[in-house]
């Protein structure tokens, strides 16, 4: 009875207070969930990384795109039809030794003339995986071969083999990227970073169909996902982040065209003098034009008068003054690669280009006028990267000179020490820092003098030009470490030996001073050869120089016998090129005689070969293709992706985000050349068709294939 009475009392108590008990329990559980989620969730793709070793897993967020089933042949690719003239030129580029392969046991697939302009659903054919495996064992392939890749490592890529390595794929007789860079980051156990990585399924799901929509962003047709602020609330003072900060969700929308449409750009070299204004129109740019005379709105165009510049007296007088003040500066010889901080007058880049100097414009986060976009539209190299608390995406000691013309850096601010140390990091030993200002304050000059003295930069010139009324200072970085020991104050301190100066992806700016390389096996220990000799010169610190030479010859053969003549690409429309997975710059070097420039991207998870690219007098950056690239929409005329997707198989959660990014970066009418495995090219072709790109050519031999496509004006 007592137990029964107790039960009735509990029941009455619960009935009178049950709601409050439930509410309290719900609140407690909710708080626990929030705490656990904040600790363990991977909420952003921009978390700071200290080394390359932790970038082996996917970091991009899930897609929000709608998908539905569609039919795809998953077992084979059927020959894609192209123009007959393109077929003949393409085949003629194979060379006699490739004809041996045609006549062998594994013939090349034929390429046929289209019946309906290249449309339709025909695909490339591929050989059995078993035939490919048998052929890989002991077979030798010529360097003239267009498609086929050498090595069992590539054939087994992504299979989770414990003996697989992380080297970038080789073409026939080309280099092994892992051998090129003996300092490529590895795990602590000394093994390959991908040795124990398991395949997580196909790169592209052949059963998915994507429904596209336009991005609805504040920056509209100029949207740069990791630079522009889109998630903040309230009245924004700026449309740019202080640092790279990518959206939490993968960008699955397409950037719209300019408000009044996009018109075919002015071709090079005419674009040096004028560009279509509507293609780069921006409210702040319109206001800026009214205050400048070096760019003039003239009807539908922005024109750039040769006799006008932000430098009074003209840019040519400005460059002549630099060489007069420091005769050791020989533009186009010992000065080949220049970084222009901030973007004021791209005529500076144009004039240097005429002297054989390749200048990379760095559009800073506070450049709301979008002058870097103007430079890209004119056909000059440019990237957008904030400079506040993180390093720039370049290796150490690679720029021959850094130019800072009214670059808006507050040298007396608290962060100025880190910025000058970053300039010192990327400047080669003996390189030059050129600063020019019109109205420099005494406080800023004293602060800069203190900073440069603390890192032992030697001031070579300090004068005000009478004609331009511009104050110019030219500093030189030390070529050795002896001078650092003579400092009375060891501030900033020297960096420790285990601090890698080449780690530059989401790395915080250092407060220490990196020493000058002295060992012969370190890049930067000796000055590069003068241009153009340095393009084909491989110093002692480069391992496997014979393979580097072979790789250059290989890409020269591919470009001359296939890309330039066999794909129906009108190269007179090509100026800006992005090599999305460069190794040693062989592709860019093969195009050095063309009127183009190539931005070489070395993925952060690949062996670090970017110093080799700069040593050759070419441009490049580090990047993680699971994130958006630091450039404006419609920046490039041609994208080159050599086995990019197969190497990202187990990194990005969805490789489709890279296709979306390719659509953002490529101009309407621009081209892509994609070399990869046929099981990747099959669904990729269907994805490009869903974007209304025109598939111009597909070609396959065994398990390897090549696809070329052209972007159209289509927007959803």
C-alpha cells in the first residue's frame, strides 16, 4: 500500500510539473549539442594550417545543388566526333614513332567528322583495364605521344595500394614530380602521404544530373568567393575580407555575366591600348576614371594613352630613372620576375613586358576599384590576395624585384614588421625592393627606415625625381647571412632551422627573419641565369635535371604537334592561360614563343615544384582546388588540366566544385584542355554539356583520354 501511495504521488507531481521538466531537459540537451558541435565540426574551409601534411583529406563543404538521375555509359567511351580538318592536324602531330603504336596491338581510336556540328551523345571508347595493365608492364612510350601516361602509379591511382606514392602523373619520358622535389612534405613516418588513403568512389557520380542557378551575391558578376563578403549582416564598409575566408558551403552557383552582357574581348596586342568597358564595369571604377588620365572612357572602350601614366612624365621615364639610379638593375636580364604590390597603373606592367620583364600584379583586398581586373582584361598577369596576417601564396626567394608604388601600406602601423618580413621572404637574395611615393609622411619614412635597417636591407637610392615629383627609394636584400650577425639588436630574431620558408598556404605571417640559403642543394643559394637563358637552365639544386630536360622536350612536342595545330583552337584569341596542375613549367615553357602568359598552379598537396617554375622565369602560385581561386570571373582564355581530377579524387568532397570554378574563371568563348582517365572524362563530358559548353574533341587510347571544350554565353 505504501508503494502504491508513493506511485500516485509521483504521478500527480509529474502531471503538474511535466511541461517544465520537458522544457528544461530540451534546453540542456540543446546546449550540449551546441557545445559538441562547436568543438568537433569542420565548419570552415579556411582554418589555418601549419604544414602541408594535414591537407590530405577533403576540405570543401557539401553541395547544395539539385541532382537527379540520368543515363551514362559507365563501361566505355565512344569516339567523339570533330571536324575533319582538326582530325588530320591532330593525327599529324603524333609523329612517326606514335604511328608504331597505331600499328601495334592497341590501335588509337579514330576521330571522325561530326554530322551535326559536334553535338550528340557519342563518346570515346576505351580498352579493358586488364589490357591496359598488361601493356603498362614493360612497354615503352615515346615522348611524342599525345595522351598516354607512363607508370603503374598512375594506373593504380586512388586504389588504396600501400605502395602507391604521391607523385604527380608522368607523361611519356617526362619527370616524376616527387623525384624533382626531394623536400616534398611527407608524414612523420617518412612514408607517402597517400600510402594508406582509401578510394572513396568515383570522382564524378555518373548517375547525377545538376540543375544550375545563378549566384545571388552582392558583388554580382565580379564575385570572388573567398575574397568577397557575402554572409555578413548589416551595412558593410567593404566588400572584401581582410584575409581569404571561403564560404562554409561549396559554391554551386554560376556567376552571372555583366549587366549589359559580355562582349568578345579585344584581342592581344590591341588590348594593351583599349578594352571593352562593359566587361569590367564597376561603380567604383567609374568614379576612379574621372580622377585619372591614364585610362579614359571612350565610347564602348576604356583606352590607355601611351603618353599618360600615374607617374608624371610617363612610365618610360619612371623606368629609366630606376635603371639610372641603380645601374646593376638590368630590366629583362637579371630582372625577369617582378611583383607589383597593389594595382594602380597597369601601364607599368605593359612597359616592363616590352623589356622582357614578366610582372605579376597583386590586387590587395582594399582594391575596391578592381584595377587588377582591368589588368587581366588587357592581357597582363594578376591575382587577388589580401595581405594582412597570412603569407602570400608564393615560395621563398623567387621574385627578382618587388615594386610598391603608392601601395597603401602603413609602414608605421603595428603590422608593418610582418609585412616587410614577408617581402623579405619572397624576395630572392640580392633582389630589389622599389618604393615610390608622391606625398610620403615623415613618420612613415622613419618607420620604414627602421624596418629596413632591422633586416639589413641596403638602401641603394633615395631621391625625388624632378620631373615626376615622385620620391623613390631602392633597397637590396643581402646575398649572405654574415651581415645578420653584425646587428646590435637581434630584432627581429632569425627563424629557427625547422621553420620552412616555402610553406605559404594559410600560414601566419612570421615575426622572424629567414636566413639566406647557402647550401648548394637549396634554391636561392645562387643567382638565376639571365633571361632568356634561365628558361632552359637547371642549376645544381635541382635534382634529376635530365628528367627536367626530358619533360621540357616532351611538352614542347605535345604543344607543337597537338595543341597548336590539332584542336581547332584559334590561338589568336588566347592570351591568359591557367595551368591548373603544373609540375616544372614544361607546358608554359613550350608556349614561350607564343603571345601568351601562363599562370602555373602547384596544388598544395603535390610535391613543391613551384621554386623550379620561378627559377625558369615563369609565374606561379600555390593553391588548393577544393577552394576558389584568387581571381576575377572571366579571367582566362584557356584552362589546362593535366590529370587534375584524378589527383583530387580523395581530397575534395565533391570534384564538381572544381568544374563550377572553371566556369567562373573562363571567359565566354574560352577553351579547356583536360587530360585524364576515361572513367573521369565520361561523366565530366556530360557535366560540361549540362553547362551548355560545346565539346569540340574527345580522344582516348586505352584508359587515358583528352577532352577539349569551349564555353558559351549560356547562363541559367
